[in-house]
């Protein structure tokens, strides 16, 4: 039920009556020869394939690429995500040549002057918001670089050279499913909320019984996706749960019921409390966090009093 649309560059090329070549691989493909001769400059922006040397060598001026970071920092396919994950308040844009062997190792021809562009509201900024900031500036840098002939030899390097005083360079690798897997033993509240904002929703695994009616039930793991979470003040008397980060609990007695004022909580590594407002248990629809946990029979068979309040924990910590 999704709406399929063409990428803007194809729509523009069609409107300008430019030839279009759609390929999944460069194997056995070569650029066409135009009425004016061979193509003399290759431009790749937000392009997932590595342009092989034979194609770059066939173009008189090689290739150009626009990268949304201050290279050599955040080399890789996901610079916007990693810029926000690193908590940076500044970013930038780089116009570089296409390297014959490695991604993002070309000659830097133009770059946002140091210290860079200020990221608006870095503590709440999302990837689309950051993209909206850098995309038009990157497009303008590309156009200006072509007009100014920066790609014509001899090339003049314009990038900054990192020194020992600079921040550690970060590789902006492709975002993987495992990057959303919460590590309760080490992740702080900031780690969790930042990752949830940038690459979320996050996920974990919970232990559930095959059948509560069995005298000796067996258990297996189910994936749980934390679709909506929020940092909150800890419920009164729950301090002992801070000893086991990742162990969800409810401010209710056993058996747990989804009554008003009851919710699902979990401590993070740095002793702060996350309330799980919505959660998707593997094989089930998204539901209010506590209801989802009850339906999946994730709670233990006993509750206890602490600080004048009663709590029921999960059978085991999330992993």
C-alpha cells in the first residue's frame, strides 16, 4: 500500500530529455558516447555503488562527489546518522574527487570552512532535519565547484588536515539492525534516547514461557520493539531495580493488571528510569507497553514490597 515514485533526479532528467541508464551493477556497462564525444566528468551524489576505475579513467576529468561531513571525519555511507549519534553540534559539506580504490578518500576540492555549520537543536535534531540543512548547501557547493572548474588539473586540495588536537575521527558505517539492539549493560539514558531518535525504534529480547499452565514450563526468547519510550522520574521505592539495568518492572502487585496509574519501567546503565509507553512483541501488534508485556506473559510469578510500594518484575532482564 506504499506509493511508489521516481527519484527527483530521474524526473528532472526526463523533463530535460536526457538519456537515463538504470543499473544494479557496473559489470559489462560503460558510459555511452555522446554526439560531442565521451562523457568527460562523472558525478555521484547519494550513490550506493562504487564507481570502478575503468569508468573514472575513461572520463577526462574523473569524478566528483558531495559528502555531508567535514572529511576525513565521518567517512562512510551514513554520515548524517553518525554525526547525530556522536552528539556533534557542528557539521559540514565536502566536495571531493572520486577515489579509484576507496570510498571518501578523494582529493578535497571544496569544504565548509571550519568550524563548520551549526546543527539546529542538536539534542533533538533528526536525520531528515539535518538532511534538509545540508542538502541545498551541498548542491550549491557542487554547482559552484563545476562552474569554477575545480575538477580541472592541477587539482588543488582544500581540506583540513587532522592533528593530534582534533577530535577522534569517526567512520560512518552503514546502519545495521544490530545498531538498534539495546545493550542494557553499557548504554546510558542518553545513548538510548539518542539512538531512538536517530535510528530507532530500538529492540531487545525477553524471556517468555511456552505455557503458563505447565508445572515445569519451558522458556524461549521473543524480540520486543520499544516503539515509544520516555525518560521519567523513578516510581517511589523502586531503587533496588537499578542494580539490574534492563530488568523491566511494573508498579503493581502480582498478577499484574493494566489499571490506571500502572506502567512498565526499566533502569538504564546510569541509574535513570525509562518508561516503555508502547511496545511490539514479536508476533503481536503494537500495544501499550504494560498491556503488551502482560499479554506475552513476561512477568514473574511474585511481587514484593519496597519503600511502601509494590512491584512485579519480568522473569529475567531484557537482553
